[in-house]
C-alpha cells in the first residue's frame, strides 16, 4: 500500500525528532517551508502535523508554530486501545534504572512466546500524575530479536516517539492485536516505595500483550497501579433485547 504524502511528511519529522535534530520545545519547520520542500498543499502539511499532535510528539502554540513537546509521553499498560492516542491518554514518565536482559516471569514468558529460562529485555518506567507524583509502575518486556534490531530500547533514555513507533520504524512490524488481563492483589514493599504507599495497600495489575499480524509478540507490559488511583470507564451501545 502506497504511503500517503502527509504520512511521509509526518514520518520524516518524527525521525528528525527521534534523531535529535529537534530537541524538547524546539520550533519545527513552518507550514510554508514544508509546502515548498515537499511540493504539497497547506492542507497536506496540516494533516501531517495533526498526526504528530495525536502522537503526542508536538504541541501547537498560537502564533508561534509547532514545537517538540517539552517532555515525552507514554501510555499506561493496556492504554493502547483502538481509537486512543498518545496525546489523549499519555502521561509524563521517567525511566527506572537501566534496561536489562533477564529471565521474565512465567506468565510474561508465555505471552512473549519464549521458552522458560530464556531471557528478554526488561525496560521499567514510572508513570506520573500531573503534579509529578507516582501513578503506576510499568515493566515492558521485549523479545531479544526486537531488542537486537532496536538498540535504543537498551538505553535508559526516553524514546520521544514511543517504543511502538520506534519498533515499527526499524522493523516494519506493528501491533495488530492485543490482550489485556487485569487482576487485583496486594502491593509489595518494593512497589510501595516507588509508588509512595505504605503496606498493606491494594493494586490493580494489567498484563498487556501485543502481537503483530503474524501473531509474533512485540512487547508484553506488566502495569501496577494503586487501587485508589485505578479507574476504568467503558462506553458501549445497548441493544433493545427483552
């Protein structure tokens, strides 16, 4: 399938941001400059910037053009349902420690499709509320074939474009289907220290597994959120059954 012009422009700007040509809060090329560079209409450029706005990569400032977002956003485990955007559901976050290759828990290994005792890449982040306080812990696990093709996953630096976009850009693989398993339990003392909670405290956990069109795992995330911060709203049509 041919890539539309506005998608090409958005992808080009996304890669320039990811490569560090434009840093946090930097001014991006004007609509006029991009129209000339790509030989397209203003409407096409606006559509490209709309894509980056939804991605949570840029912000629009009245009378001052488009700028790179001041701090990268990420979504909580299980927050990538169809119809959602990173700008709409993303949160500020920070990477915890340095990503490491280690043997994942059994349920994670099963979701990744790897044999027990085989390692995967673990990348931890702390999701934050608007005031900077902790919201949830997320451990993202990647198969080693993904890690080897996407070396920035092993860096403790934030990925401005997001891990799924980064993986798609380098491997051509994207999420086609996901499964979320949610369950309550008591939080551990280690989780309490990171989430600013005293034990005992309740948490809601989400095991999120995303696979590509061939059913191969791209990432498995395990999220832990304090019970008092957990909320989920579903909206759906109702039939006229008896």
